[in-house]
């Protein structure tokens, strides 16, 4: 009962800190004057610009001369923009935007290419043309990033996308029809057998209707295990399954590795099963959800769940295989362990032996030992939650609690035995030592140092950070607010990604670079060694279809271009090469159904042609070797000048033609 009072006080303190934090960061902008005098040497310029020694160190740590490649590529989510960003490190140069859940004109995605991929993501026939991307996951082999695939979830609609890193394009979108949101995804198992997609807000199964008053009995939580078929480069829907969970709000998940391979861990934050409704006199969500003293770490035996699924233990929910909660409990697929109230993040250490959970409203990070979890499971848990799920006693599974500061969220790891936790309310990153064998037993479990970041940091990303052998060296703080860091762009400001040098031990972390992200909020990112990526320079053969990753039987060969008619169906077969499209005159009639294929027959690197038809909403990017087919109804008569949208050559402006639609 003491904890009840303490809880409300902590909440109050939390609220005050949130407000204070916001006020404290309003500092007047400072500008650096540019260097005077064209013949000044670098020391003089540095002096004139007022750069300190630390500034110069940061500059030489990050400056990457023209033509020199970055060492790492960071794949960052772009939040509610529904995209992924590829960013080079340490230069923090933006390399590529990857369209995933939302149409994107530069890539032609949704404007003639990629339409079928976007359509896979429609739910019950409803067009959904955006997504809220949170956690990208690189494919792994033996617990190391292998540079082949990237996965990302859409929190809003509960979908997962597959991106092929040979061409950095989205190939597939899947949706578990048993649930309508997600959050704890995507994360992969150490050999990418499964892509894990944890749910978030409790819902009736199948997204059906049930009164909120029946929350405890009629609502569920969910975790989906998408089976990845590497050969096909696709998620295998029929071999994928989900597990029904109690309607606690499962939050962040991570896959076990090393000693914990075959297990999955998710923190959660509504063990209270609060249902909100402040307008009906109920506690509002943010109070109701934080009322109790503890939430639950979910410890899931994926190997055993897979066996239950394969033995027919799942039921069909809207065409998807779901293991019901009773079966989950009967087969001991799920254990719970108490977590300090309203935690955030569940991050498995490189060897898979510990799981760090951030306190959010508690200044500690709590570290759970997988060995202790195994012992507690073997000993047989004595407690159960209201659904009958076994609860492991906190003392029996907790290895350490390290006090870090205010608002600990997410933790990443380096190669020196340090862990780094983002402190949302402190706007800082805490470095702490993992006091266990194989990490830093000499230091014990303790806070080493903190570095301020600007501002309100969410996730951190570490170089090769989610592998079994992180690189250390660089850390990126993905901050929610930038406030005074950049020139003002009006009331909507960019987020700020800050590159942090973690090469030096102890308290010598340094901010090296601020990168404004325009687009949307990058929740999480993964950083891979650039030499692991083996992206194609051009498509392997002329006539390539990037969806099937093979030569399209419909590809247009030079010399065979033309327009043919079969009743109202018109087929256009076209090639594109610097600096013309063949044919140049397309004569059709109002009411025709047009199927149009274009092959870019170029073999030169970067010789991409665009293709746009006014009015008809067609806008393509046809990369060297690529074949694209699109269709439309010629409903408006007139003359339409189609043209190449990429300035591909000196005669690019001439790379055009006329589509003439005769009225009926
Ligand atoms: S969440 Cu955004 S800061 Cu979706 Cu991983 Cu924690
Ligand atoms: Cu092709 Cu411009």
C-alpha cells in the first residue's frame, strides 16, 4: 500500500519533469560565423569560426571526402512516413529513402510500380496507403547481420514488410488478420527462421467488436511469428502462426540468441488492464495504465510454440493460425516475470544471457538472467496471473538493477562489455557496465557515465548492435525533439539523429554530429558494416522484373516495340534508352484498356529513366535493366506528352513522346 502512494508521487514527479524538461531546453540559437579571407589555412578558419579542439576532433571523425565511402549503413525507420531511410556512417549522409507502406513518386512506388506490393497490405479491401514504421530488423545468419534482407513493422495496422537489399526495394507486405496493431516488431531469430511481430494494444481477436466493459474476457494480446523462406525471399504465410497473449499491452520484443536461442522476450505495460474512459469518470489511460506497482516481462518459448503449431494446436482466426491462450498455458509456452511499473524496451545482451528492461517511470534498468529464468522454470513457478499464466518470482530471475537516471527506455551494447540506455526524461545516454563474466566483471553492475543529448531521446542504435558481436565505435541517439538545434522551419521541426563516439572508455563519450531527419520520427535503426551489403549495380539482365527477381517473360526486346489492339484492349510495348523511347507516338481511343510495358535496356550504372504520363497518375522509375508493366483506362481523350523525368543525358528533354487519345 505504501507503493500505491509512492506510485502516485512518482507519477507526479514524472509529469513535473516532463514539463521542466521541455522548458529547460529552450535556449537561444547560436550561429557560427563563416570564415573570412580566402587564403586562410585550416587553423585560422577554425579559429575564425570559433571551433574548439573537440569540434575539430568531431569533424575529422566524421568528415568523409567526396568519393570516399562510409564504413556503415544505418537503416532507420521513418515513423508515420511509412518508409525506411538508409544513412551512411560516420558521415551521416542520407543515401536512400526506401518506400514501404506509402506511395512514393521518385521510385514510382504506387504510381505504376510496386502497386501490387502496396495492395498486399490492404486489409479487407480497404486501401491503406501509409504505415507507422518503428523497428527495422536486418536478416541474420548465426546471430550476425548478413546484409540480405530488411524487415519492418507498421504499428498502426499490424503489418510487416520485406525489403530485398539487393535492390533496396520492398517486395512483400503481410498482415495477420487476427490483429489490427503491432509494436514489438520486427525482430529476427538468429538465423532468420522467424520474423517476430509483437502486438501492442489489447483488441478483440480478429479486430472484431466487443464492448470495452468486457476487456478482461473479450480482449487479447498477440504475438505473430512470420516464417521467412529465404529461398523464395518471402514470408511463408501458411507456415506462420500467432500466439494469443493476455490483454496486457505487449511492448518491445527481442529474440533470444546464444544460450537463449528459441525464446522471445517482450516487456509490457498494462498489467492493470486499464480501459480508460476519463469522460465516464474512469482514470485516464496514462494514470490507469501506471497504477499498479508491476508489469510483466513476457518470456515465450518459441521452439515449443512452433512444435504446438506444427502438431495442429492452433485455431483459425480469419484465416490465420493462432494458438489460443488456454493452449499456450497448457503447453507452458509463456511465463511472466514482474517488471517495475510501466517499463519500456526488452533488449537481449550479445551472448543472449541477459535481458535489460528500461524503467520509464523507474530510474533503474532491470536486468534478468536467462540462466535464472531457466532455473525458475525448472523449479516450477508458484504464482499465476488472473488468466492462469505462471509468474516467476522477481527475486528468482533478476540479476541486477542499475540506477541510471530519469526515464530509461532502450538499451544497446558494445564490444567492451558496456551497455547504453537512453534516458528520455534526462535527455541523456547512460553508459553502464555489465558486471558479468564475459563483459566487465571487474566493474560490476554500475553506471559509468552519462552524456546529454538533444532532446528526449527514444531509441539508441549501435554499430552491429543487435548481433552476437557488436562493433562498439558508434552510437546513434534517435531524438524525438530538436528544439533549438537547427534553423527554424516553422512550428514543425525535424527530429535529430546524433552520432556519438563511444571508442574511448569511461566518461569520454562525445557527440560528433547532428543530423536533422525530415520525414517522420525514426523510432529505431540498425547499423550494419557496409561491406556486408552486396547491392546490385544494375539489374542482372535486361528485362528484369524486380518483384519476381528474374527476367520478365513480357520484357520488351529492342526492335519488337509497338502498339497492338485486341478489341478495346491495347498493348503498348516500349523500350527506353538514352535518349529516346520507342515508339514515340501512341495512338489509342477513348475507353481503351491499356497495358503498357517498358524495358530500360541500359547496362550503364545509374542510367535510370523516369516515365511520366500527365493526368493518368503514372510516374515510374525504370532502373537499368528493369521491366515495368502498368495498366489504365484511357478515360480522357486528348493529347498527353509523356516524358522521362530523370535528367539522363544531354538530350534528356527530347526523351518524350505523345499519347494521342481519340474521342469516341
Ligand atoms: S518505441 Cu519509439 S521510442 Cu516504437 Cu521502440 Cu521506444
Ligand atoms: Cu531518360 Cu531523361
